C-alpha cells in the first residue's frame, strides 16, 4: 500500500496470543516474509492492508551488496536472519542517535534523512508465540523503529529532516547547507542529538526540537 491508504494512518491492533497459531495469522506472517525477502529489509502488517501489530525484518549480505564497506561500518549494518515480532515494544537504550537516509516501500521512489535511536531493546512475541527479547543496534535498530512506526500510523516522512527529502535517483546529491530558519545543515552519522518522539507531549516535543536546533547552531 502507498502513502494515502487509510491502514497506513491507523493504529494497528494487538494480536491476542491465542490467535498466533491460527491459519489467519500464520498465512499473514508467510506473506509478509515473502514480500520482505523480495522487496526490502522490513515490513509491517498495515503495509499489506492488515491493521495488526505484526512486523518482519531481515537484512542479508546480498541486500547490502551495493553499499560500500565504509558506509556499512558507519551505519553499523550487519546481516541477520528473518525475525517475526508480534506486538513489539521498543525501549531506547542510551542517549546516542544516528541520522541516515531512509526509504519505505509505502513511499516508493523517495528517501530522506531520519534520526533514530542508535540502540533499542525489543520485546514481544515470535511467530510461534514464544517471548522475544533482544537488543538491537545500528541499522537493525533503525529498521525496528521504522516498522513500529507503521504500527502506530506513522510514516518516516513524519519524522524526516524535511530539507533532505529527495527522489532516489538524486540520492547522491549534496545535502542542503545551513539555513536561516532551519538552522545548521544535517550531518549524517552518530551524535547525541535527541530523537523527536511523535507520542511526546506538545511541551516535550517543543523542548526536543529547540534542543536539536541549538545543537546544530553550535
């Protein structure tokens, strides 16, 4: 589904543990894994029009073959096997964040820089209903945050550094410079700049944005 489709803007419902072994949920998981393997590194059920809190993710050596070793190191990107997570919950660990270009199957043809927590703890249930509890860092942590956003009706365009938004064929063009209204230019990589949370109160959100803008002006 592409941006504008209602399921991408609704909050997905939790899956009751007793439903996980049902044909409905297992068929959904199988289809999600199939699509993920064919088209990306992560997928959330709402992207297939199903308003349930299910995500899948996988990153392979083949999938990152067009990324330089230097960039993979910067992104802390490493291959990992398919993960199926039902009713996922994420907890940020530490104050570090990272800003890199991000894309989405549901916003086809475009990319933008998004700041994400560098490390998170993920808890939920696996595709077999067993508890899942692990720590993710770097690119895997980014994928988890991106997919969890989908379950909450959020697209990466809601969190992006708006002046970096571009078509995929212009991805290698220089980032915009400093701006009188928007502060210093975005710098790719790790930092201690805060991640603005969409579910923060208005006061918290404003405080985080002011702090981020001050950091850029230093």
